[in-house]
């Protein structure tokens, strides 16, 4: 037996352990994931090296065993892996990232062998100090007659001694710290805690993870029946990743149960998506579209993300980097051997691998949603009620997929009182001479259907999108156009609806109106000087006497109202009051003006024309009392 030796950890290793314990790992339970991953890695190494090195004793019954000693507060993990000799223990455990995994991978690449290796032993091992007051490791390499004992409290030093270990592999003994649920330290002497942690992070490790459990069985019958306790060894992991199995081999019930396990949803998913990417970057994925949106989906604090596995080990429970933010409602699993990981495996490095997976998954999801819309419209409509805002978010922000995402948006329109329409369907119904896609924002369909802004459009037979959701206006402005057709608000800017011949007629009529009743416009403008930018005649109104029109990029009154309610300030912008020169009110009002340009009633009529237009536009009057006073004055005089 050699003498016990005491060593100091390298400075970098001590710093790493301090970070490991206090900051790098957000969940202390993942130490178990790391140790199990290392054990799986060690078994893989033994199997690989044994193919070419006859001194490496092979093991036909590989396993990872967990044992709990509640009285001693001790957790033990044993594997049948390659093990280590004395020099490897000193080199690998005392120094960062010296486990030999990198060297093994290089050998395998040169040999053309692809085995399931993950992680670096010297890094993941240190995470155990988050939960352990002392760690004892007993290990024996497969080609060595003797074993090694390694002991440390993580305080800066460790001891190494010879150990009479009869079996090959590694045993790690953790003398656990007291459980502290308040500070995120579960009791790992609790069988349920250990079992649930293994199920959560290591369910699909390729080797059985064994643990002895208390089992209660009923023996006897009737009055003689009694419960007996026994200790039996159970396998904690399934070792059967559902996402790697052929779709034909998996029942719908299995997919649904896995979804519920994954998402904690009580309903079956709306859609299951199997996707395998092959080529330069390879990965498999199993994705789910839920039926209902979580209550907090549209809160900024909501965190989405897919579970990320590398070589059957859960690396990140919510990998937000794998999907754009607007697809945060998608649940599922992605497994790849190509993804690079940082020291803790919790944060993925932003590089070409991540970009490739993100692009592939995004394209696939959009494609599946498009197929759902085209083949099962009612089912898609139900989906849209829950997740439509997320798709709008994507259409507004994802330039690469803007056209396809825009094609998934649904809108109410003047075409059908019940059914919604897509932009593609709208364009298919456009009149031959129609240039733009017209829309109008408002609080209700009834308001929009009776808006003066739609009169000329409806007269031409043009379809109008009714934006009941105020933020749709922002979405369409961000999208800009679809299939070469621009979006045009019926309440902003000039409506170019007439052909050249009709334009000439309309221009001539407006000139005549200006010549005959032009002074009336000046009078109205004077009475409304603090409320409107301009007063002018228009040819787009049919039955309404007036309307207010904003500039091309002004927000609609409805959107302004919503933004104001949410505390967002919208800079005040005066609008133009347009008057219908053919309307009877306009003609009689001019007669009043022509008879007495200083008539007091002109101020009241100005307020009524303006107030009518603002209300019809879905806006709010700044001075309601002023409008009511004018309305009562005119009504009283009329009854006079």
C-alpha cells in the first residue's frame, strides 16, 4: 500500500469550484445529471477502448447504481465504466478539463467510430460540491490491478491513497449537506427526490440507472390480507427516447402522454411534429403545438424553450435559443451531437450550429402550421384564437419568414360576416383595377361597417379588412406589403380609387365646389382652429357629411386609445376635416353662411360636423361638453 498523499487543487480549479457552488449552476439538483453523465461517458470509453486494447477488461452487464443511506446522509453512485489509475486521478480531478474525453473523441474520429460521449469528467464532477460536505471517490481502471481512493471537502486540498477495490469502475460517495428547501437544496436522501431528478434529467441514458426502493405488496386474501415491505432494485430510467423512434412505432397515446409529462398540460396537444435533420448538422426533434395558450404566454416574463438533449442527456430544460421568441408556445425536445456547450451546459454558445437548428426548426413549424391552415381550417382557426398574437409578433419581427408568417394571419373582413380571411384569399378576390389591400381599425365590426371611411370603398365593391384588434394596425405597418400589394388604411392619406377619367371628373367637381362654397371652408376652419389641421371638400364620401383623415403614418384613433390606456404617450397630431360637398347639410350650411357669414350657429355646426366625424372614426372628443352644448343649441333652434 502506498502512503496517503495530500495535493492542492490548481488555482483555476479552486476558482471553478467556487463558481460552481455559488453561481454557475442555477439548479443544484443537476449535480446528479453531471455524475450520471460522467458514468455513462466512462462506460462508453471502456467499451470503445476494449475493442482494440485486450488489456481492457470488458463488462457484459453495464449499469449505473445509486444507493441511499438515510442514517448517514450519504448518497453513492457506482458505475461499470473505464475507471482511473492513480496518475489519472491526480491529473484529471486536480486540473480542469483533463478527463481525456477530448483525446478519446479524436481517436474515435480517426477510427471512424461514432459513440455516445459527452462532457468532461473534471468539470461536471465538481458540481457535486454544491450538495456534499465531503466527496469520496473509489476508482479502478479496467487494466489496473489496484484501485485509488480520492477524498476532499472542496476546501482547497484533496488526498489520494491506494484502495483495494475488487471491481473495475468508479464509486462516488457523497456525504450530503443538510437539506435546505428554502435555499434550493432538496433532500437527496429522499428516494422520491432522487428518482424524480433522474427521470427529469437522465431518463434516456443508454444504460440502466438502478436504485433499491421500498416496495409494499399485499399478500393473502380477505381477512388474512396484509401489507409486506420489501427492498427491490428498480430501473429509474426508460432508456427509450420516444423522439428517436420511427413514427410508425409510436402510438398516438404515447405521444400524448409524453407531451403531458413534458408540459404538465391536462389536454392532448393540437399537433405533433416529428422532424429529423440530416446532413452537415444532424439532429432529431419532437415538437408539440398545444391547444391552449398558457395564461402568461404574452407576459414579458414568460420563458419558453425546448428541452435540449445531447447524447441522451438533458442539457437544458428550456433552451430559448433554439426557437425565435414568437414561437415560445411550442413544446418539445431536440437532440443533437453537434451542439457546442459552455462549461455548465446551461447556456448554449451562439454559433453556426445553433443558427442552423433554429432555422430548421422554425421553417418546419411554419410549414406545418401552413399545412394545418390549408387542410384543416377550423382546427387552425381554433389555434389562431389562442396563438394569433404570437404569429403577428413573428410577422412583424422575423424578416426572413415574414411572407409565410403573414400568410398565416387571419382577419375579419367585409367579405363575410362570420368567416375570417387570409391575405392570400383577400388578394384572390381583389378587383382587376384594385391596387392596395384596404383596412380600417375600430372597436367593433358594427362601428367599422358604418364608418364614413368605407363608403367609397364599398361603393367600388372593394373588400376591407376590419382590424378589431388595435395592434393589427401596427402589424400591417411593419409588414408593409404582401405578395406585392401594399396595405392602405381607409382613414389615412388620400384614397386613390378612381381611374384617370373619373379622377378628372372628381377634380372638376371639387373645383366647382371650392368656387361656389369655398368661403364656408374658411369659416369652419376658423371655428375649429385648435382642433383640425385643415378643412377641405372631398369626393370619397357618399352618404356621410364629414370625416376626419390622418396622415399616412399617424396611428388610428382606436390604436391611440389603446396605447393611452397602457400608459404610452402618443404625440398629438391634428387631422384634416373633409366635407362632403354633395350632402344636404353642407348645402344648407353654406346657405346660412352666404346669408350671414357671422351667424353664431356656424360655430355650433362646425363642432357638430367635427364631432360626428371623430365619433364615427372611433376617436374620443377632447371637449365633450363643447360638442354637447353645440348639439343642444342646434336641436333647440330646430324645434323653435
